């Protein structure tokens, strides 16, 4: 298992050494630049050839009707789809009247390089036109982490063998023609020509287009400004002109260049959108952002980008010795996780980030369970903003709960703006565990940062409304046990189950946390209508929560009675019949023991305090042969638990699968966008798996141990205004407090007191060898070599 051969393995960059049109769609995703507000797919500057043009603004979407064979009460009426907004990346080039199109003429060389330390995407190519003129083109892009509304490009052209006339057309283009990405024509119609013109302008080197979506009524503005630099006084700058129409703004430059002379264009693009501000206000917003970017200049923007990333990597970098591919992959992963969230600022973090239109641009429980834990310890401000977005969507979640006859809030399974978009109840809306996932993210953020103001102003309301949902959704049986029935846990092959262990354990944590927070903030709790009787009811339900256990087998049941179901016929399932959901009916999956993704095993990671060590070992051995990993969310969790119970080689193989899901296109759908949660899972696998970090209880716990292939693993964590460094070798681990006040941690149950820059070293003890469990036929992860 290796990444595509055109991607070279380097520690701090992703380099594509040649243009391969067969992996163009994948490359467009992996070379995406984003800041969480703007997303520019890695399309070629000239626009063509392309697989999926993509320019996204977080939250900008359209509606389309959801199809149902039979309507049902509570079904959402509309789906939401992310749309491709105004493309500001386009810079077309003509070389003596020949379009610079890499499918024609002769491409002598082509290289793209994403620099993970500078945040810049570099490109250089040499091309000979069909009539024999050879040129070199260099470009560099950025989407700014420090200027939320700004993206920029430098574009340089140099003739290599003869005097050449070039024409450069820098454009803003709206309503680009897109390939069909869905089998549902209604969804396709929603994103086709969905931006209606309101204003266009071209004046000098400045362009502007303003449009409005048809159904969601969102106003979208894009503006561009340019700096044109000829080579020197001997060049002939023929003309500069600009024009605009409803869907296109264009700046055209014509110049004559001699060999060795270089034409350079700097392009600054500003984006803004709103669902309620006026056209003049949105226009002024992008013009102001553009003016600021011009005043900073290209070099200033690039310097800001590097300074920002220097600080990020100082607190977030992970060093891996012994596997260069994993070293590159984890930095690639962290960079894209950061890009998905940094400037989202009270908007959702989609499952694909802003790298493609996969999943229609929806946000799921992936955010809170996989992405936010990473950001909590590397870029915590992003977590607060993501959870404030959840708070802003509470009115829709409360309305959804009322529709179900429940109290509190029922958060959507998939959404862009807070409304439920899942048209399939069993594997979507029935997955109420998203409420507890959001609550867990609140608890983790407050615990790791000590942000009391956030807990009071945002976290408390989220905890209260999610706890109310659990108390009204569940019930006490005659014996006093509390049950939550008819729900779907993380495993979507086991739907509408009773007492899903993951859901119940996470709800238990949610109920306790809500009661604790309400007592810490009595004034705010009273404003939310919380009283002592309600918090007592939450604690009673949590204390009586049912966690199903099969005493005969000595394992926890994924849900009540699940271990008595017939086991899926794995021996009769061909390797090409995975994912199962694409080849077998759901009704058959639902009545068999087959696990799509880690469920009970995920509960053992997130709620490890609820399990004895020997129970974890038995549970892992039981569920491993049933788990087919038809979801990219599974490998990283199986990595963590395999490491905890002593299967380090297996854990290492699972880490490789999570790390290379996009670089090696393991799921064959990276063309639609990156798997942001799986990328976050690389951090989880290394830090929680081989670093053994757990964050439940009073202090941080570590139980590190490395697989045979790795000689060293080192990582940093932000924790309660401190920076902690953990450096692990095969024999020892060193804990260093790099910044902040003294701190106590736990190393394998031993309390370790840390003071500033006074390292503490402890031995690393390899786990006792135990028989490794098997996986379903053809579903073992590819061994790391």
C-alpha cells in the first residue's frame, strides 16, 4: 500500500512529479487550499483539463427536494447541497494564439508541490505548443489563514526558445459547467446555474461579480484585483483591458516576450456572502478585504501565512522515525484538518472540508468525534467556534425534538445550516448519538482548556438540551434500569437497536456532565429552566443506564441481544462485494452480526473507564472478526484499541490505512473530496494509540508503546495554557513541559509532576504478547512494509 507513484515521499511537502490525468481528480482534492471559509480545489490555473471544478464558501448551499417512495411523518422535505461559487482561480493563457492546454502540444515537465510549512501551492511546468514555441509557467497559490476573505495567486510566463506573444486572461467565472456527481436529477438541478446575477463590474484591473442563490437566497460576492509586471523596459506591453457580464469578469493582458524575459501577474481575490445583508454591504465587504490584501501585498500575505503555520507546527507537529510515508501523511493530515476549520468561525466543518462536493458538503458526527479532539489539543480556538455553530443551530434542533415528541434538542445527522438532510431514517436520523458526541466535545474542550466563560455561555446550553433529549428518549423499566431503545449507533449495519452500548455510555457521560455544569452555573441554568429536580432525574438516569453484557461469552453486546443474531456469511462474500451496502439489501445486514465500523470498540476508547482491561481484550477479539471497515472512520479507532490490548503490529497496519486513505485513494472516492475525519484519525492513532493518551478523569494519562517498525514518536499538546512535549522511543518516554505552569500527568498509573523545561523520563514497557484476532476474509488491513 503506497501513495500514487507521482507523489514523492518527503517530510514537509506533497510533491506531484508529473501530470497524470488518470489521477487528476484525486490530485485536485489533495492539492486543495482552504482556510475553513474559502475552499479552492487544486484545479489547474488554466481551468482545463479538470475533473471537478471547485470553489466553495463555507455555508453557501442550495436546496433540492428529497425523494421518497412513501412519505412519512418527520421526514425532511429538502436536501441541502454545497454549490460551486464564483471561480477566482482561472488564469487562461494563449501562446501565439495557441491555448495553453496540457492535452495538446508537448508537456516537457510538470510539477506541483504543496508546502506544508508555508501553506503555499507551487507549480512549474515547461510546455511546447503545437507550433513549436516552448514556455515555462510558474504559479503559486495561497488561501490565507490570517485574512479570512482572501486568496491570491502569482502567475509567471517565460518563453524559452523564441520571441513569443502571450495573452493572459484572468477571470472570475460563475455557474461553471460541472460533471454530474449524483444519480438524483433533482440534486443535480439544484446546483446547475443556481447563482442568479445581481451586479457585475470591471474597472481598470479590478473585477467584481455579485450573485444570489435561487432557493436559499444567499448573496455571494467575489472581487479580484491585479498587479501586472512586465519583464523590463525592452518588453512590449501591448494592452490591458477589462470587461464584465452577468457570469464573467475578465482582465486581458497582451505582451511580447523575448527568451529569458518573464511576465508576472499577481491576482488577489476576495469572497463574501450573507443571507441577510444588503447588496451594498456585501459589495463593500469584499472591496474592503481586497484593499487590505493589496496593501499587504503578495509577499506580506505569504509571510503572514508562514508565521501562522510556524506557530501551529510548534504546538502540533508529530515526528515519526522509521516510516517516512507515515511521517509525510500525518503532517499532510494535520494541515488539511487545520484548513477545514481555522476560519470556519461559527460554521460547520463538513466531512470533506472544503475539498470537494462529496456528501453534498454536509457535516456529520465526524466533526465532534474525530476532528474536534485533534483541534482541542492543537488549535483549540477552532473548537470553540465549531461548538458555537452548534449552539446557533439549537432552534432547529429543538424544533426537530418537538416534532418527535421529545424534550431538548435533536441535532441533525447530516446538515449544512442546522436542518436535517438525511432522507433515510434507520442509518441517519435514528443515530441520536450525535447529541452525545456534541456534548462530549463540549466536555473535552472545557476540560482541556479551562474555558469557564465558554462553558457558561455556550457549553451549558448544549449540555442541558442534549441531556433533556436523552431523558425524554429513554425510559426506566420496572426494575429501575434506564434504557434507550430504537436507535442506531455508529455501526450503520445494525440499525434501530435497543440499548446500543456506545449510545448509552455516551448519553450517561452527557447526563452527568449536564448536571455538573448546571450546578456550576446556577444563574444561567435557571434561565434555561433547569431546577434541582431535573438535574436529579438526569443523575438517576445516568446511574441506572443499561450497558448490555453477555455473561456466557464474557463480552459486552454492541446492543441488546446483538450477540444472538446469525453471523454474516463472510466466507461466501467476495472481496469485490465490499462495501456491503452497495451489494446487499439493508434488511439482511440489519439482521446479521456484521459491523460496518468500530462501535462497541469506539465506546471502549471514548468511555474506557467503563470497561475492565480484560473486558477490553475479550471485546476486541470478539468484534474484530465481525468488522468490515466499510467506513473510513473505523481504521483509526481499531488502531487505538489494538494498541491498547497489545496488538501493536495490527495497530500499525490500521494506522497506515487511516493515513493513506486519500494519498493512496484507498476508498476510490478521493475525487469527491478528502476524508477529513480519517485524516484526523492519523493523529488519534499516533497520539491515543501509540502514545496511549486518554483524557477522561482528572489528569492526562499516557501509556506509550511503539510498534516494531517505529524507532521514535514525538508530539506536542496544548493543554490548559501549557504546551506539553512527549518523546517516545522503544525503551523510554520523556515528558517535557515546554510552556506554562507546573502540571501533573499519569504514566501507566504513576503520577508524574512536570515543571517548566525539567524533563521526566520513564520506561516504556511492551505489552505481553497475546494471540492476534482475525478479520473477515479479505478485510485485514494491508501490512506495513
